[in-house]
C-alpha cells in the first residue's frame, strides 16, 4: 500500500483534468507507487493565500485519523469523515462544484487515502474516477456533497445515517431531487426506522420517487423555507479562526434553520406509501 507523496503541499490548489491525467499512473491505481509530488506542484493553479480555508494540514490530519480508526472496516470511514470534511473545508456550492479542487485534494494531498478507501479486492485496482471523476464518485467530493445535502441545518446527525449506507449515497447523490431538503430528511428517517434497508429497496424507492415526482410537486406537498445565505457566509468567514473539528463529537454546520418538521413527516409518510408498490427486484419471489 502506498504512503503519502514525499512532497505534500501546504495549501490546496486547482488541478485541471488534463494535468491530473499525467499522474494517474497504473502504479498509483494499483496502490503500488505514488508520485513524489514536486512535479505535480508545478502544474497547479494556486488559490488566494489570504484564505485560511486552503491550508492542507487540517484535512491531512483528518484522513490520517480516519485510516487509523477504520482500518478494519474501511467503508465505515465515510460516515465519520463526511461531516468533518464538510466542517473543515467550508465551501460555497459554487466552489465545491469545481472538480479541479477535488483533483488536487485526491492526487496531491491524500492519494494514499483514496487507495486505502477504494482499492477493490477482486481487481486490486482503484477506479480512476475516485481520483478524478463526477461529484457522486470522486473520493472526497462525494463525501462533501453528501454532508451538504443531508445535513439538517447545522445538524450533521442525518449525514452519519446517510453515509452509513453505501447504497443510499451511491444512488441518491445522482438525483436532482435530493437538493430538496425535506426529501433528503425523509429518506434518512426511512433508513433509521428500518423501513428501507437493502440496496435493492433503496434503488426501488428511488425509482418510485422519481416517477412520482413527474406528477407530484414535492415543494407543494412538503414546503421548505428559503435558506438564509447570511448564516453560510458567517460560517465560511469563521474558518479563519475555527479550531480543528472534534474526533469524538459531531461538529456544527452553518447556522441555518432546520427542515420544517411537518414537511419531513409528510414526505416520510408519502414515501413509505410509495415504497409499498415500489419496483424492488426480487421482492415478489421472496413473498
């Protein structure tokens, strides 16, 4: 298994896809060798030096702790790391949509974590998209976006539940409807209650929700309050002086109102009804 590069940058930067391709070697994807880091540092676009958010050390420390704590159950690292990565790397959604940031984090800062977390046993190889891929597949962006979409205001508790189920985050992060906060919280409640558990059940429910969404306007059934951008702006500014996130208790996210309880309840009940007739593969034969 590889270690971190000999040269780890002090600050995050932007690494284009074409520049990243050079460093996605077969040796790296097989977890056999890692680049030294100096050549990669020559092809990045720096970020503003007066912004404390781009310091690498807090993120590097988090991934080191995750590898130590979850070495025997590596998928379990997702639920632990997602809220802490989000609270450490305080981004606007526009910033988080820039793949170049995630390319740099995966290839320059923590390629050893990507290999540790995603090396596939059958093939003994990491899919290249875990380093440089879409938001729902790239190693770090998938965790940041899961935390952003499943947090309930400042509460990261639902993120732990969502990221504790690989099928949920793999399936749901690709759906536009998850940006509707009551929908995200309703899915978490169904998961916590045990109503929906397996990958087949989650996939079937997701299909049913999307199909129903063509005729049912979820905003009308379960309205949500507009977000107050002031809370997010303040939270991002506080990154300049924020202490490291706790390893033992969940951090707090932006000071935003939680999802209206009546909206979450309405959608949870509605989705539970949809699930009764959802196309779950194998359910009829089991009955």
